[in-house]
């Protein structure tokens, strides 16, 4: 099964804005904190661009869609393009955020650093019904890289997300 993700190229001006904003603000609700700030901002810009939404950057959500849906954008930095068996994550300390849906994006910083892949979305309720919970320190032996979880989190494969 393939995933039908959408790619969006972030303009050099928007990328520069994302870099500047990421230097000035810690991501308190991020597993990687400031280290992931730049790609997180790129993801928010791409989702707003793709949906016609408006960036809000609150603790609870990042983008508000035209229909009022509050979206939290979850961005993963990768060195390859997304594949159906790759996983998306929401940290356990983010479960109380007052958003309606999650949009999951990947940024391949190795081959195309200003290109954002929107791999899919789910309502917040559906995500927690379908996702698997992992404890910090557990190792996913089914993953290609035997991933060790850096925080308690909920994960699921990209193939189960709704397409944009």
C-alpha cells in the first residue's frame, strides 16, 4: 500500500522567516525542543499553504482551517522521503492540547530541505483510538532502525492516515 502524500515547496522568504522564528522560541511541547523548531515551522507554513488555513501558533494548535478546525501540526525531520510503514507520533505530554485534528508532515533535510511532505491527517479522537502507546526507553524492534523512544508517545503508521 502506498501513501498519497502531498509535497509543498516553502519559498526562500518563508524558510528564512521559519529559521528566524525557530531561533527565538523553544518548542515546549516538542520531543526535540528548539532543535526541531525550524522544521516544525516549515510544516506549519506548508499546512497553512495547502489548506488555506491561518497560522496561529498557540500551545493548543498551530493552524486554524477555513472551517474553524483547529489543527496541531506534527513534523518529523527525516533523511528520506516518507513511506507507508513509517510512523507518526504525538508525545504523551501533548494529549491535553485543545485541537480538533493532527496533520502529520515530514521534511527530508538531506535531499530537499525546503520541501514539506504532508503525509496525512486524523481527527484527534481517531488518532488516539488507533495509535499504539510507547513508553520512553522502549525499543520498536519492528522498525528498520530499532528506534528507541525518547519520550512516552502514541504512534501509528502513515498508511492509516487520511489523505489531504
